[in-house]
C-alpha cells in the first residue's frame, strides 16, 4: 500500500477546506460593510414587525375562540392594524437592483 492515495486525499481535502474558508470570509466581509449592516438591520426590524403582527393576530383569534366557547357576545372584529411595510421604497428597490444588491 503506497502513501500516494492518502496524500492525494489530503490534498483534495485541504483544497476543499481552503475554498470553503475563502467563501465564508468573503461573505463575512460583505456582511460587515455599511450596506450589509444596514440590510441586516432592516431585515431584523421587518422580522420583529412580522412577529408582532402574528402574535397580535393569534391573540385576537384566541380571544374570538374563547368568547365563542364561553358564549360571550363577540367584540368588534380586530384585524391587523399595523400593515407590514417594505423596508425600502420602490425607487430604493430599483436602485438596489441596478447595483445588483437585491
């Protein structure tokens, strides 16, 4: 049994790890730019708004369910009052798309 197949396998594994590391480093570098940080902040804010809206809707649904179960009169229908708004306007989205950052 020769050491050549082992060396080839180690070389291929090393190349794979190197490529993986370079890709991760490039993504981290892009994420830490001002635009990348702004995008992450907007995504976090949108996620928080979506979560708040879903929790509110679940609360309203559960209230209606409990009122039906207990035989209480229904309250006026409360629907989502805070509609989700996009993080960027149409003009901003077109500008991002033209730069290839959609």
